[in-house]
C-alpha cells in the first residue's frame, strides 16, 4: 500500500506548518520539512520543538531560497534526500508548499496511487509545448543567470544583454530533451532515486541547471522524463492551481470548498491564510474514511469565466488596413443576434421562404462552419474575426449580392460596433428569448463551465452569474443605440413581432407575419 513522504517547502506561518505536519502524519504518512533559511531562526525552532516527538517528521538541511533561482531546486533536493534516508518504507514523494492543502482524503489518494504505478508530474516539451506565455523563453536556458531578476533587475538584464552581444550562447547538455511544467509533483521512490543517481553520473547537467532561470519548472520535469518510461508518467500536476491575469497564483477562500473537491487533483494551492472554515473542512476531509468525490473538473473554466466578468476589455486601436477596409457604401448587412443559436438558425432558415437574401451562420462564433474558398481568410475562427470586413466583402463578391444576413452571438460587441462603423447600411435584429434554469444549466455544460458531475450547490451559485452575464450583453447592445436596431421577443405575439421583422428585412408585413409564425421558432 502506498505511503507518502511529503516534502514541504515553507518559509512562514509556523503554526500552519505544525498543523499541516500533524494532519498529514495522523493519516499514516510522513513529512520532510524544509524551512527557508532566510526565515527567522525562532520560527524554525518553534516548529522543531512542537514536532520533536512526531516520528513521522524529519527536517531537511536549510537553504536560503530566492524565487527563480537554483536555490529552490536545492531546497527540494535537500527535503527529498532527507525523506529518502529517514522514511525507508515510503513509496511516493509528494512536493508541497506551505500554502497547499489536501482536497481529497488520504484514503482516496492512497487508492489512486495504488491503482497505477506511475509518476505524477507535468512535463511538456520546452520549445513546442507553449507552456511559457510571456517573458523569457529559450533565454532561460542558453544564457547563464547569476543575478535574481526580482531583486536585481538592472543587473539581470544587463548581464543578459552582454551575453547576447558577445555571442555567449551555450548548448543544452548532450542527450537531454528539455521539459517544463508545474513545480509540484508526486514521484515514486525508484524515480526519485533514479533522479539522484542521474545527478551523480551527469554533473554537467547539474552545472547547466544551476545557472538557468526558474529551474524549478524545468529540472525535475526534464530529469523525470529522462529516467522514467514514458508510459509511466502522468504528465499533469497532482496539485490544483490556477493563475490570475497577472501571472500570480489564484487564492482560494471559504466558498471554494465544493469547487475544489470537484477537481481531479489531490491537493490545491494556494489556500488563503484567512480561510479558516475552508482549512478546517479540508483538514477533516483528509482523515475521512468514507468520503466520496464527484469529479467535474470545471474549476479552471469557471474561475476564468467569473473573473473575466469583473472587467470590461478594450480592443486595440484599429490597424491602418482595417480603417481603410469597408464592405461598400451601397451594400446592406443585416445582423441577427441571439444567445440561443438554434433560434436564430431557425429564423434564418425560414428567411429563404419569404426573402431571397442570402444568410450566413455563426461564422464569427463557431470554428467549423461551411464557407467557400476565400483565399485562406476563412480557414480559422481567429482569421475570420481578425479580418471580418475582408471576409464579409469577399462573401458579397462570391455570392454576387448587395444584401447579406449574418448571425452573431451577443457577446461579440466589438464586431457589432465595427460593422456599424462601416460605410455600408447595417441593421441589427435582436431575438429576445426566455432563459430557464434548465437551459442555463445545459449552456454551462456545453461551454465547459460545468459537467454532468457538477454538484447542485456549485451549479446554483453559477447560474446567477451566467444569467447576469447574458443580461449585461443585451443591455450593452441596447445602450449602444445602434441605428437600424430592431427586436422581436419570445413573449410577444407573431403579430407584434411582424412589424420589426418587416422593417429589418424590408419585406411586407404579411410576409413578416408568416416568418414570425415559423413552427417552434423559440422552442428549446
């Protein structure tokens, strides 16, 4: 049966460290504590005194740590070596921070580790994995870094620029395929021992990593991928963490309990020091024997959705070729916007019976749509959106018409603004639909904000945010007071909807009334 030796990297909050150690060892596991040598000695002594009689605790040689430096890897190695030496019956070694807490029970974690003989570590290809979103990339590796970028920014970049000017690039050590991933992992004993043996056999590799930048994201990731069989690595961090728009770890609070339990990972980082209720509940959870978990994995998508609602983005200034592009002064563009895409599609399909105006589907909202060959601009959603006027102009010319209908999701407000700013005649028809909780729940699942396993409490908390988001989109459209704006509604009669349809399509009210009577137009 699995026995875990936790390697705890910490630098503050001695009481929290003591609680963490007691909680983890009470379930039969053990812990190797590395307390940053930059932290006060009194805090370290307090931890040692409180845990001196706990046979499941050992202490690693202390290292002075700095973010982005080799010292973080050195501290991890110190904790790993201490755990390997003292806890000879440990089968797995799990790296944690002082801000981590278990979001699964010990019994659950042990059962998962027993079920598959694998290592858990995120390790993607350094150069093709697109893991690094901003900042230095290959410069982390091919140049030597001796100064800390956060403490000595000018010196850091001066040294980097000097090496570039002098052509002092270095090669990656022979036989090494560089990987990158999250710092937090869980390794089997034989893998941990193999990493240490590799270090003894290849001192050139250790020298290389000592002067790379942020090696805690590359060292273990690269070496584990080198010493462990590919099919024995789960290339995903076992610790659930998310990052804000500013690259900082997101913090979890008391109301995140259900969300955290629904993730597939074993631990979460990082828990707010003030989240006392969450800490208490998670502490009890780790020692629970009969806990069951419904894994839904919607945490990251829900977090991204909810945090993005807190700000209104501004698109970049238009490029000079966008300002010069136009659909044509004599052309007419009719936009149908509706959150329920199937309703807009039904209306557009019915148009062919009362009007000869060609219509396009949600070409700016859906990746896979049927479009003719337009020279490549039609091949991806990103290209169609970036060159929307060019795409529409080509569609007018391809079809041979001066009038065109296109469907657009209400969230694409910048496209609505852009098309209304064009020289062509632009009309807008908003289709207002009722949004039941059942429909919103299905919508959340379709867009990945929830799954069939999402707890009811989580869904109940999510639905108001989705409903408010939809209302804000429609309010924004109505507040813009676009010329040529019309609206039909599910709660209106076909006779009431006929007038705006007639004006929008420039057809008779009789034809518009027939269109408004389309069978099951608003049905879900």
